[in-house]
């Protein structure tokens, strides 16, 4: 493997001059000539990351530590370069430091743009929405798109679609007045074209997967042609990783492509992800249903994801208690400083907000910068006052939060006008929030 020392030749020459030497050889002049290496080591050429992984996997086989997986049905091993999670974890792709200011979502917008560009190129389709919750949900939304686009209440679904996706489609169709007809597989394990044509009358379209649940490759050209022959639309349910070697949905005439962005069904309490790509007019039908008209494609359906909502309900009582503890701690600290916070620590609390007069613009800005410096996201940023829509004065805001605009996470803000009132709120856990309050107080009143 090559050297990872990033110094250029010019930098090395400059360092050598600083220590009074003219070449790298001068560094080794105390080593006798007869013990120096006269030729390169007999090493193999450098390897790529995946090649190195293969070498170590070969060593690991001798330990019998793992066995091959034959389960299939959507659960397969996939190679993901180690740089991918590192790039995805960069803070600028999570959130900007102040959710309300002009640069509020540049990282998020860049991430969405890169994703939408990639998924459209990968599938050969026109446009993409921001995301849906998972592949099964994407398939169900595509079913509703077929109904709305064709004004027909009958949709054909291949039996090769995963049971999870068919179950979700069944739940949606039951409450949306849609008749779903399952098209069986033939003896080769793929969708039966004859059965498809036999049930085509009055159908809005067909949803089929490639590879299907049983690992068989469907003739997607034939399925697309059959769906279009009866005036319907064709929805392709595709594992995006397979498109490295299989024909893209856009190349066999699919109107919409949907699928999962994870390699296995499920995902615990963590959000997973699905995609919807296709013709612009059809994707917009899905986007409008997922959100307000004109917003769904850009924002995705994150405002309506039930699992996150239920998870929030589960955590809410404990998190609110942590926020109230943070507020009481801050009120005690501020009262000792003579700042007369509202409410006082000994009064009833019906909100998680604490307000106090910072006294000076410098103290208000310093307090906000202290909160930001103790935040879990973008702690390197230093908020500065700026004009804000709806405010007559400049406003300084601090919110290094995991969720943009979150009021339950520790944040503060205030307008730059006398008496420089600061509004402090939130705190996911008391231990971290207490450190934030201490740093904010120190930054505002004890800089010297």
C-alpha cells in the first residue's frame, strides 16, 4: 500500500532546510552504508479497499467464524466502501447551525440534490422525490398514483413482489377503495404474462419486482409492453444495487420505479428509506399526496412518518422532564447572577421556555454562542446577529440540533434591542444541557 504521508515535495524540501539538511539521504547518514536497503522491498502492488477485504476474508475462512447466507428474499450481503458512511456523517449534510437563517438548509439541500441526481441516473428516470419511509410504502404510494393518474380502481400486482410490500399494498387498497388483483407466477418463477392479459380489463397498471422475491429475473420489457398494451402504467419495484448489472427501469419503459434504500427489511427504530422516481407528472402525484402540493418532492414525507411520531410519543414525557430540569437549573443560575428569569425556579412551570434580560448586546450574543458551542451538532459555529423576516431588529439564534427547528432540543435566541431579552428553551438530556447552560453563562458574563 502506498504511503499516506500527505506532504508535497516542496513541503519536504522546506522542512529539510529548516533542520539544515539538503536531502532525505542526509537524514540517514548516521546509518552505515552496508546495512541500508539498496533495492525496493519485494512487496505486491498496492491493493484497493475491496481487494484488501477479500484477503482478510480469506484468512477468516480458516476460523469458521461465519457461514454463507442463503436466505435471499431481499436480504443479501452488499459491499459498501468505508468512505460512504464517513461522507454521509459530515455535519454539513445534517443541518445548518441556525435553522432559521438564510443558510438554514444548505447541507440538507445539497444532500437531497446529490441523492435525487444519483437515483435518477441509476434508474434512468426523469425526476425523484426526496424520500418515502421504505420500499413497501413506496409501492403502496405508486398504487395510489396509478389510481389517480388513470382514474381506475383496479391495480394488478405480481405475486413476485415481496410479501411485506404486498401486505402494505393490501392495507392501503382496503381503505382506499382499490381492487388489487394478484398475478401468479409461472413454472419458471416469473410473472405469468397470460394471466396478466386475462385480468387486464379496467386495470390502471401493473406493479412488478426485478429481481422478484424468489430471486428470479423478470422479463421487464415484456411486462412493460403488456401493461401499456391495455392502456395501463407500469411500476417497477427494483433493488437499486442490482442496477449495476441489470437493465434500468427507464430503459424498458417503466413509468415509475420504486424500491427500498436499505438492504434488509425493517430497521429497528431508525428511519430506513425508500425511493420513488419516474415521469415528472406521475412523481408529482405521489409528492402531492405525501405532503402539501408543491412541497412533497422537495421535502419528502418526513412530516407524516408514523413510526417516528409514535417514537416521539414514547420519549416525550421523559424528554420534557429533562427540559424542565434544564430550565430550573438555568433559572437558579441566572437568579444568582441577578437576572430575574421568568419563570423563577420555585414557580409552577407550564412551558419549557425561560426568558431573562441579558443586559447588553455582548452578553446576549455571548450566551447564544455558548449554547451553540455546547451543542451536539455544529458546535464549531459561532452565531451572529442577522436580519430575520417578521422581526424589526436583528436576531441572534443558537440551535445545534439534530432536527431543524426543534424546540425540545437546547436552543436560545433573542432580538438585539434593549433590554436584550434572551429566550432559552429545551434540552434532550439534563447532563448535556447543564453543560450548555454553564458554558453560556461563562461566555456571557465571565469571559475575563
